[in-house]
């Protein structure tokens, strides 16, 4: 079985446990415009299975790599489950999150889940 199929299987297994917590545009330092922002709550077991598949001995996978490798963006776009959360339309935010992204984790009191923040990396900045 190839990595892409196994990654897809992992996503299939845990997709219903993923929650969209927030969707918005937020300021980013000297960027000309606000950046797209998506806040997800994901099962830590999904991240651990992904790490095992990749043969990585870390606590958490690189968030941006995980976002792209799992094609989670398109799964969210085509899911009827995730629409109406946050302040902005999910589809609009996902359009921007197909480019370069930065992703960070934040631990929760529920050790079975973790917060994954995904930000669009801006391309235009104000000049000083």
C-alpha cells in the first residue's frame, strides 16, 4: 500500500472526530492584508498514526506538512458537515489555505485531542 492511500485511510478513520472551531481572517504583522485562519480540533491518535506511517519519532508532525499531505483542505471543502462555523465562509478560507501555510499546535485539557491552527503565509508586506 502506498503512503497516499494509507494517509487517506487514516483521514477516513478520524474525519468525523475533527471539529472546526473557528474560521476567520486575522492580522499578520506587516502584511498588506489579513491572512486566512482556520482553527481545528483534531484527535491526537490521528496525528500519532500519521507519524508512525511516516516513520517519524516526534511528539507531533509538522503541522503544515500534515495539512498538505492529508489533503484535509479538500476533505473539509467537500464535506457537508463543516459549513457555518466561524465568521467567514469555509470555502473562501480554504481557497487561501491551498498556498503556503504555517501551522501550530496547542494542547488542550482533553489529551485525546489537540488544537491545530492553520494560517496562510502572506506574500505582500508594508514597506517600512
